[in-house]
C-alpha cells in the first residue's frame, strides 16, 4: 500500500519542483526553474508530497494560492479578497 506524506515546503523541495515541466495539455503548469518560481512555492501555502520511499513526487497548495482568478467572477468565494 502506498502512503503519502505531506510536509511544509523547504527551499530544496521548491527548487526541485520549480524545474518540473509537463507535456500538453498540462504544460500551463510547467515552471521555468527561476528563483521566482521557487520563492512562490515558499509563501507558506504549499506543501511537498513524498511517497513511501521518501521521494518528492508532488505538491499541494491551500489558502490564497489555491484560489483561481475566475473563481472571483463566478462568486465561488465567500469573501471579497
């Protein structure tokens, strides 16, 4: 059985993730490997995901970073921020 561990993002995790790229149709989620990409992952809203072998396999986000711009226009958020 596979278990996943969610941990607060570290700079090492963020630097690795900031270099990940994806094929179409998911290329819009690709990063550019820049310091700015890694910095965004360090804003406190992101968590690194590890598998049973302690390998970094993904990340999740919550809070403001998880909100999509179109959600405001669709009024899916209760607050105005």
